[in-house]
């Protein structure tokens, strides 16, 4: 099985093959031997072989949480939470290589959670700087300011102050 | 007292239910629409609906809650913290309905609930206060008048809601130019959170520690203070880590601070549980900040180092029992306890709230670990309420031991499906200054860096590789193939999954 | 000491892993075939296979374990309890392989492992022992010779395996007629459990309490005793509930018993953790019973009332640290702790083992509750090992408080899919004699009644009705209809389920 | 939906009907009004109306564990574990009415868990008394004696000392 998995700022080419009781997982050409057991619907107990090629004994308790987009997971591993995006090989195409997360296209600012739009801080045509506040959403008793990821100019503002929006709703676009 | 209604939700409602059960007292939960399946509803003996999900329409509805208490035959009400816990009208409504309010008198709430009146009480008790305005500045006070008052205090200063709490309606103001905007924001936040837009001004103590003293007062004039809590680790003026005792408080200073706290409480005839908050300056002088007339979020660390069940004692005091605790032992901490407040917020994205369904939950266990939680696997974290889902508390023979256990417990803790502040705590607990207890209330602001950035974003490549391996193996071995985002369901993918499932 | 191999499984392996992690020490688990996905494997930094599921082929394989320790680069071995914990050959093999054995010396294990030699040591230390045979009776000793020895001691008497422990190879004998059959049974059990069929005889103390004293000894001659544990609640000579302190031990008696325990340990130059077991007669006299040369199952109650992490101290002692604990505080219990051993056994069917998959698990939480467990939701309880899946410990300001919390915690505890002894504990904890601490080691036998019967069988009709309602609603609302046992899949049933699922 | 549910020594006739947001559960003709929410695959949060007909407020947190036989569950409720057997109405027939659990037919002694037969204490033709030991099975480090439920005579002994048996294996029959 050949996959592409986005993690951090890069995309890894990954393949998994079974050899006897073990799995061989190749990540960007480097192979790791794993003794894997499923211990729950979304939980795996992995024993990973060290680089020296000896037996798989390094314990890695891993579990996954499915995100909204199919194939996207938060992986809980070694006490950390690491978001990954899993696709079949070839799906990401060229645009998502190292550093691509910062992108260059228009920024679509969406509501990260359901909430109420309490303030819209910009209007179409405004020049904005990276990290400048754009819109304030109230949820869970707190006001949360959504900011621009990079410099740009506000193109569309899709919301007004007052109404509530669902998670994922498009709020505005900066280009 | 045979049946207690808990006028709250989340972890604190669960905490109170457990205390009641330990005492053989029946419990009545209340719930809003979205909380029908919440843990406090599942654990209580009875559960009564009080309205729609918005707090104003349910957990803040005094009439609906009193009605539920009467219908259920409860004889007492525990308010928890937040919501109506410091609302004198609610305390009075309970009294009028013949229900015991498990907390201080409405009069004490009214008095200490006004930040400015509370300052007067502290001054009367001979306890120093931070220099600032003696009278509230109402919403009608003009910007010009506020600027004038501010000039007398000097910059930087703190702008605070008179009815404030939990960091809401609070702003630091560095210069006159900032004042109007901050005033507007603080008033609006205070109006929306407490229904009262009045504010006051205080001199800003630079780099202070936030130290507080837990108190219990009975109905026979006894007020007992407990060993202090150190609550300087704050973000947006909200406590995120607390510990007890404080490494910056010597036994001699402890004696003076706890005596001062008890003096303030006695001045106002305080009963039940309450907490006096102080600012501790770097020169060792301390100032009365405010009194919280309720159980505090961080009460468990005091329980861990003194062995006293504070919620049980709230109930015992409310039913007329005298305080029989040994005052000396309350001031003698047994080793060290620390608490992390686990929030459904994503530290990677500026602590954006992360409500939703908890797909999986692994709670840490073992010696010295306590988890006070309102969450369960499969449960929802609603968007309507405070995003704190649990409090993780560890106890250790020393501070280092308590911190080591906390790090271990955080590594065991998994909340899957939503993001939490667990990584944020892991970051703090690895900080050398934190480990050495070299901090003040500005610690997070200084350490975390500019808004929008996050020290967590520099990932460990080894962990990323493990995450990639785990995700790949999950896809390879899962028995039920699902559609991938790349497009249509891919049959080869499904077949691979099915072949594995048959193995 | 940088890496410790834990030569055990289940809750105690998990307990040791947590202690290591709290100390920044890496952990190596070992596992048998059926334990590949066990919790201790999941939590350890490394996990090495040591053989098939039968203990003799894995957890008792000294060679395989030493091999794993060497290959993993571990520098020390913690044996837990059971398996090889009291095996002098294992301790010696560790030493020979250059591994620190976290426990006493092989010589101390050999000496105190022989019940008869241990009795001699106690006598030498001036501590009274139960009258009985001074020399072991080997498997070759004829029934006639054993009967002769028995006559000298008098009936009733206890027949015990020299290498015994955990109630195995132990029989009460009331008359000469019973002796041959009991002898046969005890020898066979001892042979199978310990590989040694030798037995000895002891006078039976009627209605004694089982009181034990935890000790720590360092390598510099210091031996410190801890406040006693009360372990009289036993079934088949196996402890099921323990508490600390004992209500039957006065401060004066505590001083004498703990001094006697320390004297025995000093006589044999004992190091690391160990426990001296006593029988306490109703007249207040006490007798040395045996020494357990390892960490005890019930060590957490001592940790709860003294604040000392015993496993950490085992490791600290093993790496050469001197005992710096305050001896007085170890003898001064902080309130009260109680432990229930949760077994995968069905009390309704004569405590028949109930292995299998844990379909669902709800662990109790809140103040004063600790759960030391090797179980997880979805995990298997194998048939090959001891059926204890967890230890539930509660702490309270008083004994009543600790018991109340235990009752609450047991009610919260759900282990679904297998049967456990939780209902058995609920029954004991409601007993008036238990609540008043009026009991001795015969408590369960007297109270539980005749074999085959069970006081639990008298059901509460109200609970039965709730169970019926819940089951009916489950069938009505579940989304995936399944075949019912009555015959073929019933389409109307499925349709009802599907209709509900769409709601 | 009409069911028969065996609990304790009896069988209850049960029907469930939905009325608006509530369920009406009739047990042997007595109806209970329930506000039910599924909170897990096998977990229910129930609020049960008291007998006086007022609102459903009594909290009952219930969860189920499926047993080997389909329709058989251990119900965890109010801190207790109660085994039930759920069948479609009419399935139990007449034989399983109150007291029927004690039965009168031959006793089929089966292995309650996998284990090793360490001793067979009776032989075909032996008269046995209620609670007399029949066979000893070793599992989980303990020897477990299986006993006769009532007086009878041993008919078949299907096992010998030594071998291991699976859970549910027939060991002997007493009639």
C-alpha cells in the first residue's frame, strides 16, 4: 500500500508491506520494521525495531482521532498530538512539498468552531499584515481573534457582526 | 440535609456529587438542552432540565433552578463555582425558598463581590491593598474622568471589572493612549459576563506572584486559613497551573498572610469556603487583591496537601457543624501538590476553543494522581460553556516529585477528537525557570512569545516519523475501509483493508 | 540506574513502570505470547518477548528474562511480586549477570523463603512464633510420621507449604482423620505452585487477626518499619481487603509489633522492601507468621497513609541511597486507607475465574481514590495468570470516610464483559461487623455461608426491573440489529432497530 | 416491540413504544416513562419517571455487556451487575416461568472457562447430593470445583484428568 502522508511542513512517501508477522513501513525510502497490534478501534500497540536492525522492541502506543476531512487524523503518540493527512500516493500532487503549508494562494479564513461573530475588524480592500486581527468570534465564553497568516489584501467579507456561524463557515478571504 | 441540588455542570458538579455520595446525601443535577448526556447528569441520583443551552437560559436562570430544587424535594443547593456561585440574588432566593445555600450569606457575597467594597473591608482589617480607586467607575463615567483618575494612580495600571472574576473584564493599560480602547473592551466584556459594566483602576505591581489563601468559616465565629496556593502561572489573567505550597512563601510569611486572610474574613463575618487572593511583590510585601466567595477551581491541591475534603466541609458547615479541624495541621503542608487545568483549546492556534465529541479518552492513573473531570469517552464538549474539561492534580514527596508525576500523567493522558492544552502544560513543565520556581504572573506572556506564534510548532522529527508510521499502519490494518479525501472510494484501498481484516 | 527491566506483568508491572517514569528511568517490559497487547507492554519504553503463555515457559524462565535484560541494556531488574520475586536463583542470576536485583539479597530470600528457617530467625530475634514443627516435613515423610508430629501440636492445626505464599498449599486440619487427605492436597498444590512439596505444621490460633508490618532496609544497616496493615479479610487464605492502620492495634502495640518486625529483619541483615506477617490473638499477644521478601500487593495503603512511594524507595535503596525517611512519621498514619483487590472471578458462582475480553471499563475517580490496574477497555484477561485485574484504594479522613469513598468508588466501577468481585466487596462493605471493624481471619467463611451459596443471590427487585428496562431500551434503540438467539434473524426486529437509528 | 426478558428466576413480558421524545416501557403490564439517550455503543443514560407520573428525572446510568449467547447481557445498573436474557415475545415458551431456573431436567455440567481438568471426583452411576463436588478445573492459578446443583445420579462423564478443555465444553451430565 502506497500512501502520501502530510505532517508538519512536508509530505512523506510511505509504503506498508507485510512480511510474516511484521510490517515493513518505508517512509521516504527509510524502512522501519514494526510488530503492530490493534488494541482498539483507533488504537495501536506498536513495537518498533531500532535502526540497528535488531528485534522490534521499542514500545510506541499510538492512537488516532479522525478529523473532519476523511484521511486526516490527530495521532497521539509518545505523549504528543501530531496532525497528519493521509492520502493515496499521488493525491497531494506537487503543490504540497516541504514548506507548502505556508502557501501563497488566497487565505480563506473559516470559523474553527461554531460561535458568534462579535466583531469584524476589516473591510474589503483593506491591506492587512501577517497576524493582524480580522474577525472576533465568541465561543465557550471567550472572544477569539482570527488573524491573517501573511500580508495581503481583504477581498471578500462574508459575515456581519451579530449572527452565529457553524464550524467551517467561510468568514472572509484575504489575497 | 438529605438531598442537595447542584446548580452547576461539568467537573465541579461531578466533584460535588462525589462528595455528597461519600456522605450518603442524595444528589440532584440540573442540565441544559445540550447537557442531557453530560457526566454530571449520568452520575446524579436525579436530573432536572432547566432550559436551553445558552447559560442565560438555563444555568443562570434562578427561577428555573429554584423551581427544580423545590420539585425535587432538595433541602440544600451547592452552587459550585462560576454561574450563580457568587450571585447574591441566587443565595437570597435559596434562603427565601427555604433551601440551605451551601456558601456564604447573600450579604457576604454582596459585600465581597464588589471589588471596591472588598478593598474597604481589607483596609478595615488592617490588610494592605494595591493602591487604586476607592469607588467604582460606572459605565456612565466619561473617558476623560477615567483618564483623570488614572493619572493619579500612574501607569502601567490594571483596569478591572468591579464584578469581575476569572480574568474577565481585566486589562493592563500601559499609557493614557491605550485607556479608551481598553476601557471599552473591559466594560463590554464585564457587561456580557456579569451584567455589570462598572470598572475600577489599580496600580500595576510589576512581576508579582499571585498567592491565595483558602479559608473555611463556620457559624460559630471560627475562621480557619489553609496553607497558601501559588497561582502565578496565568494566561490572559486566567490561572492555568496552581501549586501548594508556594516556594516563595516562608513559614513566617505564611503565618502573616494566612493571619491577614483570616482577619479580612472575620471582619465581614464570613462563613463557608472562600479564598483571599493576594499579590506578592518581589520585595516580600503582599497586597489584598480580592476575595472569591465560593469554592475555588484549584481547591484540590489544598485537599492533597492537607487531607481535608473541602466540599464535605462546605456541606458540614452549611448544616451547622462547627469546624473541628486542627488549625496547625492546615498550615503544615504534607509535601507538594500541583494542578493543571485541561482546557478544550488548541495551543497551536492561539488557544482557539476546540469543542466537539471526545472520540477517545485515556485518563492517567497510579500513585499520587487525581483527575477531576467532567468528560467521558463519547461525550460532547459543548461550545456554550467554559472549555475546562478536567483538572489533573498530582501529589509528590517534593515539588520535583510532584512535577515528575505531572509530566508522566500528562504523557499518559489522551483526549482524542478535540484539541486540549495538554501540550502547553508539557511545554511549561520542561521549562528550567518553572522547574526552579522562578516565575511571576508574567511568566506565560514572556515565555510563550508573540501572539500567533507558539513554541510548540517546532516539532520533533522523531515523533513526526512515529506519527506517520502509526497512521500508515492504521490505514493498512483497519478492517473497515473508508473513503479517502482524495476522491472517490478507492477499491484497491478497500480490498487491502479487507484482506488485512481477514488475517 | 538508567534502565530497569520489570520481570512481571499486570498491575504491578504497570505500577513499577510509573515509578520508573516518575524518576526518569527507562523501562523494559517482558511479555508472554498472550500478553503482547497487555497494558504493561503498551506503557513501557521497550517490550521483549520471553516465551509462550504458560508462566513456566515465560515469566518463570530465568534464562530468557536475563537474556532480555542483557540485550536491552537494562542495568537493573524489578521482580514485582509473585512469579520470580521470591526466587533466590533469579536474584542470584541477576547478580551473576551484573544486573542490580531490586530486592533483598539471594541469601535473605533463601533464608526467609523457608518458613521453618524464618521461624528460627524470629526466635533468634526474640519474637514469639506460633508453636509448630521446627523442621520441614519432606514429601517423603510418611502419613504416620506426620500424624505423630501433629499429635504433639494438637488440633485444629494449620498445614502449610514450606515454600508457600498467597494461601497456596495451606489447609486447616480439624482432626487426625482429615490429615492424610489434606496433606496430599497441600503437597500437590505446593509442588505445582512452588516446585517444592515440603510442608510444616502450626498450631491454629482461633479467630486471629492478620497484621503485617512493612519494612524498608538500606545497605547501611538502617531498617525502618511502617505503620501496620490489617489484612484479616481473607477468602481461601487470600487477602481480599486490606486497610491501614488497624483498629485493633493501639499506639503501644504498634510500637511493640513494629519493633519486633524490625528486629527480625535486622537479625538476617535484610535490605530493600519486605513485610513481616503476624497473627494477632484476641488477647493482644502476637506471633511471627512469615516474612515476604518482596513488595506486597497491598503496599499502596501504606503509601496512602504515609505519603512514601515504596517502589521509588526500593529503587533508591537498590542504587545505594541511604534511607532518609523520618522514622516517626512512618509510624504515624495520616488518617485511613483501604484496598479492595478486584478479581476476574464471579462471586455468584463460587468465585469461578472469569477471563475474557473487557468490553467496557469505567474507572472511578475523584478525591481519595486510586486505581492500580493492569486492565483497559478492549483488553483481554488471560486464563494463565492470577485473576487480579486491579486494586482499588481509597483514602479518607477517618475509617468511615475511607469506607464511604470505597462504596462510592465501587458503585462507579464498571468492568463489562467479564465478571468481577466488585459485588462481593459491596456486600462486605455493607456488613455491620465490618463497618465496626469486628472481624478476624474467619470473617468471610462465617459470613459468606456455605460453599455454593451466595448472599448476593437475593436480588433487589427494583434493580432487576431497571436492568430489564435498560435491556429493553437497548434492544429498541440500538442502530445495528443483531440476530437473536431465538432463531433466525428476525426482520421485524431489524427494521425496528433501523427505524430507530434513523431518528 | 414486544420482548421477553429473563431476569433472576422469572421471565418478564416487556414492550417498548416511543411517545414523542420519551419511551414507554411496560414490564408485566406496569408502564415506566423513560427519557433515554445512548451515550456509548453499549451505554445508556436513562431518566426514569417516578410512579407518581411526574417528569422523568430519576437518573439511571446503564450499560450492557454482551454474553456468549446472542440476546444475553450483563446489565450494569446502579452499581450492580444483573444478567438478563432478551428474546422476542414467545421465544421462551412455557418452560421458563418463575422458578424455572432451578429446572428439573438433566444437569449438563460445562466448563465455565478454559482450563485443565485436574480431578474427576465422580464416575457414571454415582449418586450425588446437591453441592457435591464433581470435577476440579484449574484456571488462573486456582483449582475450581464444579458442583452439582441438585441431587441426582451421574450419567455421562465426558472428560478425563489431565487434558485442557475450552469454555463451554461438556464435562459431565447428572440426571
